[in-house]
């Protein structure tokens, strides 16, 4: 899915969502149906010089809260176990890792984070927020575990139903 430019309104919304000024905003990678940012596309190096591998940063508070609940209930451990046993899933997850890196390299290849994607890819499941952010930014079918996370939170949050206030 194509990024859209971040407007001044988007930056204000992101600041409210994050509780701090956003850093390194390249564009908005996914939006709520109302137009508010859901995922911000972040530069691989922040303005202060810090390398930043999480290029698709989930910002929507309701999505973040729903995914935090999944993380607290052991979903990452279950996904990690499946990843170790299911070669088809592991292969698709490695492909998601490569897609993530390809998107970053289109911006810049920072030596400190070269080959490092996010969320534990390609071998671990470390952060469901990152995986969902990638799935929302890239669209269905790119990140299998990110797609699964979005399905698991569908009753609490989904990108086709606005819960913004």
C-alpha cells in the first residue's frame, strides 16, 4: 500500500496518539477509515542520529491496546512455537523480513541496522505491534503473523471501523 504524505494535522494527531512529538516521520503508512494515522513510516535514522529499525510504527491507541493484551496472554510464545515447527510459515515470515528490509533500503541502508528488520523477524516473534504495523502498511499477504495479529484483535479493533475520538 502506498504511503501518503504526513500533513500538519497528521503530526498533531500522532503527537496525541504517542503522548510525545513524533520523530523521523517519512509518511503515513496506514490510515483509519476516518483518515487519521494508524501507522507512521519512520526514517531508518532519527533526527538525533539514532538508528531506528522500526520503520512501520503502530500509533493507533486502540490497536496498540488490543495488541498489548495479546502479548500479555502468551500469543508471541505460541506464534514462536508454530514458527519453529511450520516451515511454510517460517518461509513466509522470512519473506516478510526481506520485504521489510527492501522498503527500508529504498530510504537508506544504515550500517548499524543493516539486515535487521523488526518484531523479531526473520527467526523470532518479539513484538506483535511491529508485525501488525507492517501488515497494515504492506497490505494483506505480506506478513503472515502480522495478518494473524490483526485477525486476532478484530473484535476489539480493525482498520475498517473508526474508533478515533
